[in-house]
């Protein structure tokens, strides 16, 4: 923590939440995919944080953020205004950022660098390689299961990339699946 090498805490395969504490500093990092989001709200001189916005909103009956709700309904985009939640007093830590809590300060800071745009083919190769790495970490001779309940075509397409351990049998997805 003292060196500020936050990316070293997020290089493991898969989705997870990182909470690191040392001395009077606590850092909370959600995963880049948003599987484990981090929400927070000011409280006194500090902040409360959670992986769900609802409980933080119920602390004082915080109302709905009508602007964000309208934007999401009108545009059909979940990631719009990523620093906000659907509750007026609850903020979200966007993917690639961390929540840093000290005795006298609350800050949200980018730790993951911006990436350059790539072609669809290059992006597909990158996703396939990352998925292969993540699955390989978990293969230890037991069958591997995958959650096919993801949104739209993305969840099933990505999770069927490799779902069988043991003998290394593969079930690759066709481009129509993803």
C-alpha cells in the first residue's frame, strides 16, 4: 500500500473485491467488470461504503436520482454517469478507480490507466486470451461450471468459451454465439 501499486492488487484472474488497510488508510477496489461494484456516501467527516447502493440509501431514506434514472431509461445504457448510483446521496466508484478512506479525507482516484481503442478483431483476441487465462487458473482436474445467465448474448457467449476441465477438451464459441 505504501508504494501505491494498486494494480498489483487487481491482477488475479476473475472478479473480486479488494479491501486493503494499513495504518489509518483503507482502500476499497471493485473489479473492472462491475461484478463487485463499490458504493459510498459521506457520513460525518468520513464515509460509509458497501457493495450495494440500497442499504446506504436506507441510512436516511435517500431518494432516487431521477436524472440518472431518466438517462438510463431513455438511452438504455447502464454505464452512463458511472460515478453516480440510482440513489441521490449514494455515489459509485467507477471501474478502474478506488475509494481511499483516511481519518481526514475521502477520495476516489483512478488507478487503472486509460486504454487505447482497438479493432473488433484485436479486442476479441484480447478477451479470448484473458478468458483462457482466467479459466486456466481454476482448472485443477474438477469440472468447471459457467454461469450462462449473463445479459444479452455476451454472458453465454463468453462463458461457453471453455467450460470443461480435466482432459483439456474445449467447447469454443462461434462468432454467432458471442
